[in-house]
C-alpha cells in the first residue's frame, strides 16, 4: 500500500491523493469521489506515510497499524468511526495491544478507523497492497546495502602536481585617481 501520496487536509473531510504540484499548491483527488481540486501551499496537509501511533515502547507507523486492522477484520470494513469511546478503545487494544492509552486519544482512534474504512472502500486496502509493499521495502533495503558497499570501496586518488603561487604586485593608484579624490574632498569642505 502506498501511503506516501495519500494525504489528509485540515478542514476537509476524507482523504486525497496527490496528483501534481503547482507553483501555488497542489492538485489533489478525493479517493472516495474521484473529484479533483486544487489546494494552496498554506493548507495544512498530513501525509499518511509520516503518521505513527504511540505505543509504550516506540511509535508504530500507520502502515503497520492498517496491516494489523486488515488482518484482524479480514480486509473488510471495521467498526464505525462514530462508535462509543469504549468501543473505540477496545478496537484499538485488539489491533495494537500496547498502544499508549495516555497519548492516543479517542479522536485519534476515530481518525484511524475512518481513514481505514475510506481506504478499504476505495479498494486501496486489500491483501495484495501489503504484500507488494513488503517486497518493495526488501528490494529497497537490498539496494541501500549495495550502495553503501559501493561507497566504502577505496578509490585511488592521484596527487595533483604542486604549483607555485605567484603573487601580483599591488598596483599604485594613478595620479588621475588621486587628483579626483582631492577635488572631491575640496568640494565637501
């Protein structure tokens, strides 16, 4: 699942896909309706790929939480985001047992549930979405290792021949320049 192009825009309901960038902002597409709209650079935007849920030990990326939800609910819709606080907390405990109950608020869980259901309804969450992403991550990790190995290989550097520096003598100011300075000083005084 590619969350790096899916965003949430403050003040606008739903989720959007980034289509293209403009000078003054972005063109986005609503994942539910498919309608395109433009947003300005001043809009508050959150990339789903950059969001994580607090646990007592670490922060778990939203991708992993969505994967847990999808596996628990067999890639189908979950509870409604308008469920009671107790139902939302029970849901969260079932998909991420060690989530930080003090730092993850019911409003955060509502967003999580709403976003998951929107992505599932749009066909973005399915069994293939999580498998492909894991394979891409593995390939990317392997590429990083190869690049790191290539960077560590010693390269032979040839020493540049030494050249002597020549210093040009300072030029004396011409008599014409001196006289123009004196005439300027007389006019000011």
